C-alpha cells in the first residue's frame, strides 16, 4: 500500500512535524521515573518517561535526557544515576522534578537514601535502579544514556503510575 491509498482520517503524511509527533506520543502509556544523580558535579534530578530496558546481560537500561535540562551537566559529569520509578501516590514528585522548581526544593519533598553510587534513592518508589552510565550517544536534542544496573530494589506492594494522554493514572497491582 502506498501513502495515497491511506484513509486520510488520523493519518499524518510527511513531513511529520513536532506537534504531530508529540500528539501521537501522548497515546503511548509510560512509567514515570525520577532520575537522580550526585557526585563531584553535585546533586540533580529530573522526571523521565523515556526509559526502557536494553539487555539483561549486563543488566542495562537507557534514559533519554534533553541536553537543555538543568540536570544535564551534573548527570553527564557524575556518570552515575538512580532511576526511581514512581508509585501511584508519588505523582506530585513528577511535576516537581519535571518543572522549573529549584533543585533543593525538588529533593526536600521526599525522603532519600543512597546505595553504591551515591545517587539519591527514593523512599517508597515502586522500583529503584542504582546505575553507572556506561556510555552515551546523541540524537537530536537528547542524549541517550546507557546505564548499567549495579543495585536495585522493588517494592512489590506498591501500586503503579503511568502517564497517558498527558495525565497520570494509578494502576492497581494483583497484590
Ligand atoms: N522525552 C522527553 O524529553 C519528554 C517526555 C515527556 C514529556 N516531556 C516534557 O514534559 C512536558 C509535559 O509533557 P506532556 O506529555 O504533558 O506534553 P507534550 O505535548 O509536550 O508531549 C507529549 C508527548 O510527546 C513526547 N515528548 C514531549 N516532548 C518531547 C521531547 N522534547 N523529546 C521527545 N519526546 C517528547 C513525550 O512522549 C510526551 O509525553 C513538556 O515540556 C515535554 O517536552 C519531555
Ligand atoms: C511526565 C514528564 C515526563 C518527562 C518530562 C517531564 C514530565 C512532566 N521531561 C522533562 C524534564 O523532566 C524537564 O525538562 C526537566 O526537569 C528539566 O527542567 P529544568 O531544566 O530542570 O527546569 C523529560 N525530559 C527528558 O529529558 N526526558 C524524558 O523522558 C522526560 N520525560
């Protein structure tokens, strides 16, 4: 089938512009993560839905980080981070870490511990992955960070949180 044969309803033909792409991406449900770092370049954190598993050997996930984000310099220089996947009751943290809020205020809103890398590990998160950034590459506005998982913890009775249609939705588990 070529493009001319497609039903025009809801089909975007080339060129696909930024807003078309974002409107389409708003239809993909995603987990919500607060990514944190600490180290010689200081403490920082941001919200990310662009996180996924790459391989289980060595256990590696990827995080896409906008180079314009205020956390970019610290994450890049520290080369270590913690992926904290939010539980249903933690949606307010997503807005704090996803907005223009000063770093100190973001971290003051929750309790944190540290494991191997020293990156802040969020108390009550559904899952936390303490990682070192093994390598990275750049595509467009974002850096793709490949993160080797050194330690992790999951809280199996936590309800999940997804971002879909530009809104948060709680997910009840089978516990
Ligand atoms: N991957 C990302 O960088 C990313 C993802 C989600 C949200 N955001 C930012 O958070 C804010 C709120 O987002 P929203 O979902 O309510 O509305 P939105 O209309 O800006 O975004 C809709 C969807 O498009 C994608 N998207 C948005 N900005 C992007 C970017 N710069 N690069 C790659 N993909 C992007 C995401 O999947 C997002 O959920 C916006 O400022 C948005 O840019 C960024
Ligand atoms: C739900 C949701 C999801 C995401 C974001 C936001 C929100 C609300 N943001 C944006 C990111 O969190 C924001 O740009 C940073 O916090 C930067 O803000 P400051 O530069 O620190 O003010 C974001 N940024 C990014 O680089 N990768 C991502 O996957 C996401 N995902």
